C-alpha cells in the first residue's frame, strides 16, 4: 500500500551564497533532507550559522534552493501553479524569532489579523474577521480587549510573540514553521508559548517545525530531532534517542554543554524528566 508523502519536505536542498571578488562562496546548505509529517513536531537544532534559518526560508517558500526541491504534500513548491501556491501560502504559516520586527509600527495590530483573513477568504467582512481574531487571541492566552486596537509598541514582547501565533492559526494552517519562537521572550513565557504550539499539534493536528538552538526545549516538545552543523544534517531520529543517546560527536558536545537544572546532578536527562513531546 503506498504511503502518503510528508506534508512538508526538503529533499537534497543546497544553497550557496556567492562571495564576490576575493571572497569565498558560502555553502549555507549542503544536500539537506528534512521531512515534516502531518500532525507531528520536528525540531531542527543547531548553533548559529548551522543553516537553520536558510532551511526555514526554503520551507516557507521565501527562497528556492540552488539544487534539490522543497515539496508540499508531494508537489515541488517551485513548480506550483498560482492556485496551489496560494493554498500553500495559507496552509504553511510562520512564527518568526523577533516579535519586535514582525509588525509594522505604523498600524494597529488588528491589521495583521484582519487583512490576511479577508484576503484568504476566511471572513467576508471586517467584523467577521475581528470575531475570528478574537477567538484565536483567546486560544493563545491573550485577552482581545487588551490586544485589539493597540499599536505594536504598546504590547510586550511576549504578547507580540503570542499574537504571531494567533495570526498564524487564524489562517487554519496545516503546518507552522516556528523559527526560534521563544529565544527573545523571558523564561516565564517560554513554557506558555511552547505549550500552545504543542496543543496546536495534539488538539488541531497542525504539524510544527520547531527551529531552535535549545536542546532542552527540543527534547520537551518534539517527537523527532534533526541536528544541523555547517549546513549539513549530522544526526536525526526520535528525540529520546538523539538527545538521550547521541551518536554523532557534535550532538554529544551539544548535549554535554547543557547545564543541569540541579547543580548536584551531573546531567540534565533522566527517566523521570517531564516532557510535552509525543515521542
């Protein structure tokens, strides 16, 4: 019996940035293959410069690989006809790292919610779009009365980050690509945002690609982990296997570098560690 293709997939994708006169080329990605099955959470882990953001832009269709393919439900994104590309734009949403740069400071945040809902045909009127926005804000723990009608600078970084998640889920996506979604919020909000993403997967069947440098949160939320270094995938597999028993020296070094929460312990993993993950 044939298997359904992954929902979102990078297949042997390579990206090279030309260095110009006197400068070497930069190979941002080298034959990278990553799959995001439907209704799953996959974490892409690596240090700065490993190629995570370049991969993210490819998977969102913002850039195209120099070689290889980005596929959505088995179809090459670069070869999509306009109607299919429009559907892809709605069904694959992004949550970016920087909540301060994600919104136009000259507009109230309502615009970032109402405009996409109207343009993708999810609401026939502004009033209907605002009602939809209010439902999605409540779903991510924001009070509509305290959020709508405000300018971005009147909201905290954590509020803006949750607002990005609300904007994404308004469009009824099948997948969310979250690029370092908690790196710029304080620790008290990280668990809230990650729990929201986890519930979106479990309750609504939305696939989540969680891009991070943080092995601890990757272990907590993901069922699979992909480890990248210098534009290449060096290890991948179930989260418990990759992080609990890494085989690649780079992954072992990453795990060893994570400080234990209890200074009397020698490691941060144990059989009773709480996780939100599906693994």
